[in-house]
């Protein structure tokens, strides 16, 4: 890679510029015109959000350092579409209960039988939600990065991070649905290598000015994206992937996932294993990731982990069959599959399952659960009945 460098002051919004040090940001794998100590972060949080206020301590306030998040339901709210007002009310209640983040799934098309529903376009959705929330972090888990263009996406996500007051989390993955790649004119077999280049190019554009990047798929010279994200050197990057059962169900034919694990080891701040991965799969993947991290000059402690899954909390004595209509909205599978690989049960049973999964991961920073509706009742059950049991020492 070659570079042409020149320094200039950032032209971002005045509030953000006032919080930046004049010497700039850390560099990346591409050549840039700025440098700064790695790991520096903008501490602006919700104070940059109009009308923001601190959420009062909720049911999850004393979780012993563990953070809890929500993966946003599909946009369906019963027979109709959830409105922005309903989504905002739901997430503000989540803030009051103590949830730390809310993340969105990214799919361009319907992908049955793995998923029987669709989701709103994530960047537009999160931008709208940034205006109706106060403190909760907003992100993706995960966004299919190889379907994007590096310059356009760098600008797009920087705008989201800026408008949200530095509340974004970028969770990414290579994707798997071949029809989506064909529709976007991106060869499916190139998605892994394109993902690597996207991560390098986008983070370089966020970190500096007058950036030159020379890759196989993406090339640009002396390019500056401005304004930059509020978070420096860039928003935290979560990467999803790893071993999972039922590859045929998900349309996957990859037999060697070492390249996926190497990518996670090299680029991720946080690893998101597949929800359906077995204990042995997660253990084997994590052992490899740690080895690959060592080869990249990183320590195992440099990476956090997330446990995530779909969830439905049953009330005392309620039969699992009552959850079928809710799971069916999302998955083309059946009740035995949902009971085995997703979280379906009463509060105490679910808490035990989650604790076992977290222990199998060797601990994690986040537990991110996906309720199946925008209804407040399931949110309250998670916050008041399930997750406090998980957080108990």
C-alpha cells in the first residue's frame, strides 16, 4: 500500500471537534495522514443527543459488570408494522430497565427456512432510533459488510455515529445468502476477502485524511471522508461467525472456517459466536481464535465475547406450544429445533441455560437477547425475572 499524507484540521461538527485532540486519530492498515494513540475514545455518550438524560437505575443496574443488550425484533407488531413511536417507547423502557445496547439484523431478502421474516434496513433504522432514544447504544449484529462500498459505507456509518452522539456499535459478518450477493453484483465466493479489505479500508478512512488504499477489490487514492465518527479511532467492531450445526439449513457449504476465525482474531474487538453453536463448537473455535490472535500479535484479553440468542419467556405453567406463533414469525424450523437451539422456557430455566452458555464461553462482556415481539411484557420478564438470575454470583 502507498500513501500520500497531509494534515488538516477536522471539519466535523463543532461539538465533536471541541472534544478531539488536535493531533488526530490512530492509523490503520492503510496509509493515512493522521496518527494518535490507539484506544482513545470520545466520552460524549448521550450528552450530544438532543433531549438526552440519564436513564434511572433499573432492574439490571447491579449486574456485576455484565452488560445486557437486545437484538431488535422484526418490524412486525402483530398484524401490523411497528411505528417509530412504538419502537422508541420500547427502547426508552429498555433504557430505564438497564439494557446497554440494541442491535439489528441485516438481510436484504427473505431467507427461509433459516428466517421467515425480514428486517428494516439497519442504517436507516438505527439513525431514526437515535433520535427517539437517550443513552442506549445502537448497532448491528450483524451487518453484511461485503455487500457495501467502503467509501460510501464509511460516510454512512460515520454519520450515524455522529448523530447518535457516539452510541454506535458496528457488528459485521461475511453473509451467506447467495441470492443477496447475486442481486448486488458481488461474487459470493469473494465475500471473505472483500470483508478483510472493507475492514481495513473503512477503518483507515475513519482514522485519517488523505488515505490511499490498494487492495484487490477496493482501491482509492488521497481520499478523505468527513466528518469522522464521534468515537475515536472508530466505533467498536464486533464480528460474528464460527462453527454451527445445520449448515444446509442456512445454505452454507463452507467446510473450513479457519479463515473466518483468523479474521475475527485479527480485526474484532468482540466475537459473536453463532446462537446455535454447541458447547464443543464454541470451545474449539475459541481455542483457535486465541492461537490466531497470538500469531497476529494480540492477546486473548484484547477481545470480548457476546452470547446472543432468540428468546421467549414462558409464564409459570405455560406450555411451550404457546410460543409457536411467535417463533414461526422468525424461523421456518419447528418446535423441537427452537427448544434445542433457541431460548424457550420459564425464567429460572432460561437463566440456567444462559449461565451455562456464558460459562462455556469462558465469560462474556455482553448477553444480547432477541425478544420475538415489540411488546413490553417480554421485555419486563427478561429484565425482572431472567437476567437478574443470570447476573447473580
